[in-house]
C-alpha cells in the first residue's frame, strides 16, 4: 500500500501546476506516469457547453480512430437467419434473438457493443432500461441499427468509438493504450476532438468545447490546449 501511495504522490507531483498543455506534451506526461502493471487505457474527457436533457443539445456520434483503441471489443448482434450467419462470419462474439434478450434480462452483459437489424428493434426495445444507461442501445444514428451487420461488426472491432454526452455535458472515451506511440495517441485524440466538434448540436449556445483533459486509467488528468487539440 505504501508503494502505491508513493507512486500516486509522485504522479501528482509530476502533474502539479501543469494545465492547457499541447497534445504531444500532455501525451508524454500521461505515458510517463502510467506505471500500473497492466497496459492502461488513455482516456479523454470533454466538458461541453450543452444540456443533454434538451433534445436539441444532445451530443452523440461515432468516430473511427486512425490507430484503433487497442481494446478487444466484444460485439453482440441481434439478428435471425442469414443476417445472424453474416454476423458470425464477420466475427461477432454473441449472436441471438429471444435467447440473447433473455440473457441480458438475466443480467448477463458480456459485450461492449450491441448491433441489431431493424426488424429486431421491437425485441431490443424491451431492453432500453438495461442497455440505455450503459450506452449499449443500438441506434441508427451511430450505425448500430443496420442491415449491414458485417460492416458494423467490422467497424466495432476496428477501432470505432461511440460517444454520447452525459447529464453534465461531459463526453468521455478511451482513445488508445499507454503502450501506443505518442504520435499515434496524439492522432487519435485529435480525431476524437474533431468528431465531437462536428457533432455540435443545433441548440448549443455560447462556448461549445469548454475543456479537454486526458488521463490514464490509474493516473491523474491534465487539460489540453484547445487549439492544439483541434486538427489542422
């Protein structure tokens, strides 16, 4: 425990007084202090000037990170017949219909992304209260309600990240692993910020992006210079 406390104190000292850093500088700092025994995820948090309780201020979207997430994404697909076979062939981890619905209702949610063909939505709709709060509900706006199940499975496995503003107007996501090259992490961060900027809703008033921070799973966070975080 004392060793852990020392590591945390050292990390905090390294971050102390640092704010609004250029992306490359912030990435270097986060990587240098990601000292856990596992490959920590580099996480981004964006504070937005929106109130997602209003429909015209909801921020939601999807972005394919140029260098992937480094995470093995488990994909569940609601489909029947040929579409179920297509999903399996594309590498989906779980494929089903009523059986999958019952498993989820029973508390078994061992997947990170949920995809459905349009005809399955009356079934999937019954799971709204379970999947919705976990940001797992299939949605045509982010390409997870589709007849192209093979394409959707491929995207999910290939570094696609969904994002959605939470109640306080914060969007967060994993944008890679601490083991990634600094340049690859910087590219992923800028791609994510760019996607959130492009998803600016019609009802957003005043300053849209208020603050952008990055951290590793176990490490402190540091804010980014907004100009540096925007793709040129």
